[in-house]
C-alpha cells in the first residue's frame, strides 16, 4: 500500500521521519516523495544517504519521486540535463524506480507549450532510461482543458515515446475533468500507465476527500479495470481533510485495506 507523502506535507515539514514512521504503522509500505533539493542532495533537509538509511530502518520504500521540472521549463537544455542528473543521483540513492514530472506551472499551459513539453519529456525520458530508471508524467485537470478543439493531454500522449515516457494516472483528476474514464485511457494506451494516484472526490464540492467518503466508486473501478501495466499505486489527498492530514491517511488506510486492497 503506497502513500504520496505530499498528503501529509505539513507533518513532513515538521518531522519527516516520525511522519513516515506513523504512516508505516498504519500499513503504508511504500511512498512517493517530493521536494528534492538537487544542489544539496537532500530530501526534507536530510542528506539522501541518511534519509535512505532511516527509511530502511522503518522497512519503508520509495518507489517514485515527484521532481520540480516545471521550474526548469525555460532554462537552457544543459541546465535541465544537469538537474536531471541530480534527480537520477537522488533516485539511485533511494533505490527508486521512477522519476516523475508532477506539474506544469499555469503560465506554461498553452497548446504551443504542451508541444514544447513533449520534446522535453522525451529528452528527460531518454536520459533517465539510460541511467537504468524509468520516467513518467503525472496529470492534473489542466491537461484536459479544451483549447479550440485541442487538449494538452492528447498532445502529450501522441508526442511522447511510449518506451521513454510512462504515465502516472491521477484517477481523481481523470474522473473530475476528463471526458474519458480511467479504464478507457488505459485501454487506449497499453503499456504506459505504470502508476496510479488513488484519491476520492467530495460528493458536494468535488474537492479531495478521504477514501470511502467521496463519490468515486473505487470498488467497481478497481475490481474491473485492467491492471496489467500497474507497478505502483499511491493513496493521496491533497487537502480538504475532515480533521487533519494524519487522521485522513489513517481513515483512508482503514477503508482501503477493508474494501479495496484485495483488488490490487
């Protein structure tokens, strides 16, 4: 059972290792990190080798990381490649399998920039693959915005090399904003959706919600969807906590283990 640690980012900012220990006690065995400082080779202010040692002591793995590629969008290619090398170094230290592009800043969300993005994704994917890792792109809602009949996500799907650029599906955002279901996207793009973000949608506001409290029928979805390409999944809740982030990951874990984990 995986957890995107961004869910508990407030707790992680105060005490990352104790926060991960708490998640581990709830039954989360794997995580996806964020916030790598490439110049200092640190995760949450801890040197990567020391961070790896401490999570090993908790019997907790990190299979993927969200890295800040968007901040390097307009930088020269040589600077981007140096940053990629830093991400590769950090990922190797943590024994992660995937490096993931998580987000595109609002100022870049034009059709022309989506075309530029696909070229960058292919370059990063090649560099990461040559280093013995895999690279993936994570969606939100803005990729499904209509731009006079074009969508950024269609450009990403058609313009990237499937062997170099895998996909991390955020099921919440697909359900929230796409005109296709997660099952349809997986069927149309075999071999690509290697990771999933699983989070629920508030029944009224359509904001995030704890697993089982929302409107997405995950029992039906996960019991029927094609899982052949799935390697890792992460429970996530970006906000809108019923009480606080730590209580939310507890509530989601209890529901997930009881009702959904059997399908994965």
